């Protein structure tokens, strides 16, 4: 049989179809294996883990074939429960592949202790920004007799008198006792009143002597 007759024969057509089928099946199987091996196209949206405990967040991630790593404990944030998730990377709803690690940052269990700055004999206007920069809040204001007005005389918290360097909780309130600025004026008024009374008495004595 000549080549021309073989190429146009039914046998050649059958063998060619079988060969093409084998090639197609082989290519499909290879692509399928590659897809399964590399997880190609299999992406998972990262859930929102904010305010979850580490244990609950870990269970949620493991249920969808994701892993997690706790990076750090952050300063206490009152808007989040103690020891709950504050930050995550990647962010919620970002698509990732299976077994991707999600990095977590956890809220502290409470506020840290800090040293109370020295506020005594400073004016109220100076003290307020000093409190804020130290991470503290202004509490109640009371006044007591003192020559200088709005000068801090004492610091209190929960009925306890404080001094510079005492340890207090961050974000706690510090009560202030300030000078009322009236002591000097009251003394001056009392001295003027006594001078007037003395003058009146002396004037009355002089008038009585003249009459006699």
C-alpha cells in the first residue's frame, strides 16, 4: 500500500483519533494534577476575627484550612475585650490559598501601671496636657484656700492622696485639689476693716477729749 493510500485509509484515521485521544487525556490529567498540587484557583476569603478570643479565632481558621500565628500583645484597648484579637494580617475578606498563615495581634488583659508625674505647684492649664501625655485623665476638681489661683496643691485617687512617682493605672482619673486664689484678698480685706475700726475708735476718742 502506498503512503497516499495509507494516509487516506480508514485504519490511519482510527489510529490518528486514538493518538489524539491519548494526548488529550494525558494533558487533562497533567493539568488536573498540577491544579491539585498548587491549589490553583482555590482561594479562601479571610474571616473577620476582631474581638474573638485566640482560641475561637484559631478554631474558625482551622475549619477553613487556614493557620494562625500570634505575633504580639498590644496595649490595652477598652473597645476590645481582654485577650481578644485587635489586628489581623491579611485583613478580612482578602482571598488567600489554603494553609496560609494569618498573623494576629492580641489585646492586653488590662491597663499597665505608669508613674504619676509631678503636678504639684503647677497651674491647671499646665497640668491638663501633662496628664494626657502621660496617658491619664483629669478627675474631679476641688478648691481650698490658697493665695495662687488654680495651682495644684494635692493629687488624689479613690480617696488616697498621691505623690509624684506613685504607680497608677494608665487611663485612670486623677482628682486635683487647686488653690482658690482668695486667701490673700480675705486677709487684705480683714486688715482694711481693722484699720477702719481703729480709725473710728481713735476719732471718737479725740472728739470726746475736745468736748471735755
